[in-house]
């Protein structure tokens, strides 16, 4: 009978999450994980062949966590504004996690462009297209414009360059949405 696994892959990923959340991803290494888990480095390397394998697995884990975060915040109102609000809220509440997903590149596979696909998979564009009657291709352009706008605010919030109230944020996003929608209407005519 094989020995009972005391430190699971999930536990290592959760410890990576906890360290990254507080100190940033640069602080994640076998020693800090071992200290967080109360074990030696051996179980970490047993679950993940090396730190690069762990980091790749953690990025995927974090993408799922972010998707869940956004899903919980999208209701029946304008899904594009709600998604933008969730994106900015994530940046404010979790600046280290936001930075890892949207401001850094891990082996050239991260950054805003690729990770916007996480949100696209949530069906925001299709929902918006149905609600507004906009052609799906045009809705995709509207989505990208809004997310680029939201990304600018999110970066300023995550890096503490901007402090914005919830009311101001709603106003800014509603104004941007209206302007982008007006632009789309103008282009469709």
C-alpha cells in the first residue's frame, strides 16, 4: 500500500496562492512554500517536477480563480459593465494576483491580450450582443474597447496610482460604454 499523501498538489497550489496574494509571485520558491506548508521542500518537488511546472500549474489555477471571481459578479444588468467592474475590483482587491495575470509575462504566455480570452469564455460578448441587438463582430469590438478602458483604470488602481470610489467608477464605465456604443451605432449606419 502506498504511503498516504500529506501534502497534495492542491495544497501546494493553495500555498502558492496565499504567498502570491500577500507578497507577490516573485516570492514563491520551494523554501517559502515549504515554510507555508510546514514541510520540507521534498513534497513540493514530488508533486511538481520543478518550479517551472509548479508555476505553469499555478497560472492555470489562477485563471480559474479569476474566472470564478468574475462569474460571481455578473448578473442580469449590462454584462460588459459588470465584467469591467469585476476586473477593476479584482485589481483593487488582489493587486499581486492581478499583476501576475495581466501585467507580467511568464515565458511569453501571459498579459492582457491572452488573458482577455478568459473573460471572453464567460460568454460576455454573446450576452451583450443579444441584449443590445448588436452584430456579434461589432459587439466583440465594443467588448475590446471597454476592456482596454477598464484595463487602464485597473492598472492605476492596482499600482495605487488612482483611488476611485464605487460611484465614480460606475459613472466612468457607464460614460465609456455610452461613448463606445454611440461610436458603434454611428459605424453601423
